[in-house]
């Protein structure tokens, strides 16, 4: 590739990642709570553009889209730093396994395996992070005082863990048929940026 074409290709890639980040932010606002779970835990489809980026380019591209979404959300005053950081970490844990497995095997089975793996990593990872860091940080930020072991444990087991499992399943059920329909287009995009 010529130096000018390489720069042009990098610019196009940056534009695509920025657009996917903006689309991700819009999808972040289209959300709904789940019955029986805390109302602040809401399902959204903002990880779909990040998964697309991870398939077209690389797992790192997916992380960049998740980061763009969260930076934009913070910039418009949509949330506090603890929640934004938690959303970024959850997106990272969910998107990266999909991208890694897809780039290794490049088939529908690898997408499904990646979504299952990402769901498990996100659910367990966010459970641990919430117990040790995120919930105590919220307690400090909101001036709730120290959270007891039982309160943190209950929040993780009855809220965080099932929420992330359900979120992974719902996003996966949407993404697999979307991938099947868009597979040829995704492969064409990959060929442009090799």
C-alpha cells in the first residue's frame, strides 16, 4: 500500500470507528429495565456497533468504539464517572472475546462461542468488580457509608450477575441473525482494510 493510501485508509478507519461510537451512544439511550431486577440496570444494544468494529477491524477497534460511546456519554453529562467506567469495563469484557474468537475461526460458530464466552466473562468479571470496587465507589460517591458484605453480596447475586447474563443473551440473540445477514458485507469491509 502506498503511503498516501495508508494514511487515507487510517483516516477512513478512524471515521468509521467514530461513527460506530456515535451510533453506539444513540443505542445506549434505547434501553429498558428488566422486571425483578433493580431499575438502574437496563438492557441496551450499544455493544452491537462495538462488536461490528471488532469483527471488521480487530478486538481493539471494538474497545475503541466502547470507549468513544462512554466518553461521549460523559461529555454530554449523561452519567457519573463510576457508572461510565463500569459500562466501559462491561463492554470491554463482552466485546473482546467475540472479536478474538471470530478472527481466529471466522464463522458463525465462533460468533456464538464469542458471545457465550463474553457473556460469562462479563457476568463474572462485573460481579467481582462490583463487589470489590464499583459498589464501594458508588457508596462513597453517594455518601451511603460503608456497604456491608451482605449488601454487596446480595447486589451482585440478585442484580449484577443475572442482569449481565440476561444482557449477554439478549444482545447475542439480536446479533447472531444480524451477523448472518451482514456476513458478506463484513467480509468485504475486512478486505478493504487488510
